[in-house]
C-alpha cells in the first residue's frame, strides 16, 4: 500500500481557527516569497519560500525541506500559509511526505 500524501490529506482551517491554534502553541510557516513576506506577515511567522520568482516564472525552492528542518523540529505543530492556499497546500504535501514512512 502506498502512503504518499496528496493535497486531499491537507487540513485547511479558517483564519479564526488558525489564530486559536497559534494560541495553543502551533507555529506559523509562511511559504510566500521573501518580497511578499516583507510587505506584511503575522507576528512570529517564519518565512521559508516554497517557490521563487524567476524570469521564467515561479520555480520550486529545491532546498525547501532542508530549510524548514533548520527552523522547526519534527514534533512542531505547524500552520502553513501563503496568499491563497495553493503554495501552502503543496508545501504541506512535501512536508507530510518527508515525515511519513513509505509502505512497501
């Protein structure tokens, strides 16, 4: 059985629920570009861009998982956010797959 995660496995929450979770100790990972993050972000958010803007368009940050692992521990409960949810969902899938052992 394959245990690969997909966007359907990502739990989406509204802003009020996210605020409550932050109050309970969850940490906020902002996966927008640095420019977007620098324009505005929530208090105590950590920015690790999931994608970069290049002349060819958006390109996935190949160092995303290793960069996140330098900031957060496996046990940390994260809220992952971006502007509309697309990058955050894809980032969550990558994070889930990085910590979920594959079944053979």
